[in-house]
């Protein structure tokens, strides 16, 4: 395995970004290519700040890379034909030239361990890790590191597992998720396409650490081992700077369990990752945007582990106009400030792990919610920069819903890139 073990970290952050250029006819502000210096890795936290190896304060300016979270192993899935997609080799150099310093690289337990562990005669388990997938992950990480782009590994889930198919999209009964992502299929034998309650039930079982009949392992126990296997693989690679423990964990009202289950889940998994890699930032998410605006925080307090970073996903329709939410209603600015205040009171750094500039990242014009998105986006970027908020745009991939890359040109949209670069 080549994990860049002997690569010497390069130092420093770019002092600034060149002034925005203007296309007069279109009225679009675009930024010329920039060349950002890589982070001086590894990173650590001190109070509300993320700091580099020289103890200088840094902010993570990231994009999501999502293709590695699709599917359930090497073969295309039977129902939807999904399989994970490896990042393009050129993306590392492109991101460095565009001024980003990091990526949030989504992976899936369903791909790390698509085959159930074998129960041995003595009751112990033999795990079957997907070395083909992990080798491709090595290649992707090495490519980003060679370009000076640091990597946060994100254990992804969306609609919980590829075992669940044809699930109705929330608030859109005419649309379907063809297939979920995340937890391995073997946890859910007999899953039936179109069962909208299956995901909710699976989440309740997961956070209670309950295994179904015939499944050889409890789910949180299994995730602990999967994370330890991945984290130990990169323990000597300083460019793998963090572990985003689980994407968008929350559950609906059908699950009566207290939110403190999420706190204990993070402590359990976080301690396991820390045992495998003492240097990774431990990034823990506070539910989802929808859960926040309807029910507030899913966390009772900060993750009490060294080098922990508080994260939350921010998807308002605009910056300072539309009031949303039944729990503490407010504008996009209001909800962002509320989570900043939470992180500050917990004395931990704040990373907006996903946002898409008021839905402007979607190619479908009908999904755009803010006619003043450029000015609003730059206001949000200025607020994040002045407040010490790190962030990750969702996403870079041209085939991944909201995206920075134009699917036709395979290059970043100049107007959207300019807004993001204004926050460097």
C-alpha cells in the first residue's frame, strides 16, 4: 500500500485571493485561477479554532466528493444498477488551482464491508474487508495529497442503506430514491422495495445497537470496527486530517428514543477512531437541516474528545429574507448564527459540512430559491470568514445532484466558484 507515509507536509496558507474579474455583458463576477498553499498538516484544535502543525489558525475550505459512497461493493446493485464512482484523477490539481485546501470525501460502510462477517465455531467473527475498494480509496487520497489537498473521510449515509429502494423523497411524494447509501445490505435481510417505514425502523434499531435475527453483529459494534479498519489504514498519512463520523444522523418521531442516544453513539465511535488514529480531527454532526428547524439540536453537549469539531448542514432558501422552521423560526443567517453560538458555547470549532449557496448548486432552475443568490452568497462567505467558520460545498461531482462542476464542460461554474472564492 502507498499511503504517502514519507511525504513531507508543505506549509502555509495563501495570504489572499486575487480580485474578482467581471464579465460585463452577463454581469457575473468570476475569479481567475488561484494557487493556494496546502495546509500544514496534521491539524489539531484549540478552543474554537482549528490549527495547523505550526499552531497557526486555519479554516477548511472544502468541497464534497460523493461518488465513492454509492452502491454495495464491486458489482452493480441488482435493483438500481448503482456502483461507486472513483474521483477523477485531475480533480486534485483543479481544486488546488481553484484555491480549495481540502475535500470531504464520502465513503460507505456498504462498500468497505459488503459481505457479512463469518461466525467462527468459538463465536468470534471474521470480517471480510473490501480490499479492492480500499485500494481505490488509497489512490484517490494519494492523488489529493499529491496536489496538496487534505482529506476528511466522511462515513456517508443517505436513506440509510442500499438495502432500501424506491423510498419516497421527504416532502415530495411523487419522487423516489431509487436506492439508499451507507449501511451494508446484510443488516437488513428481506428488505422490500417501496417500504417507506423501513428506513425509520432501521435508524431506531441502529442507535439502540440492536441487530435483527440472523445478523451476526450489532450495528454500532460493526461500525466501530469498520471505522477502526479505515482509520488505522491512514494513521501514518497526515493528509487524512479528519473523520466525519456519520453523515446526517437523526431519527423521526416514530422512534421514541431520547436525543442523548446520539451523544453516546459519538462517544463510543469517536473513542474507537481515536484509538486507531490519535491525530484525526473527530467531526460530529448535529442531525440534519430539517431536524434542526423542526426540533432543534439532537445533541445535549459537545463531544468530549480531543480534537473534536462540531458540524452541521445548512440549507436555507436565502440569507436574510425567508423565515423557516417551527423550532426557533428564523432566516438563513439566524440559523447559521445559532449553530455558531452553540459551537462557541461548547468551546469547539464549527464546520458547515454541507451547503449549496441557497440551492444554486442544483442544475434544475426550478430548484433555485434565491434570485439574489450571488450577493447573498458573498454575504454568507464574508460572515463565515469573519466568524472563523470552516465549510464544505456540496458537491464537486458533476453527476451528484447539487454540484460545482458543469456536467457539460466538466469545469467549475464561474459564477458559483467566484462566490465560494470570496470566502477564502
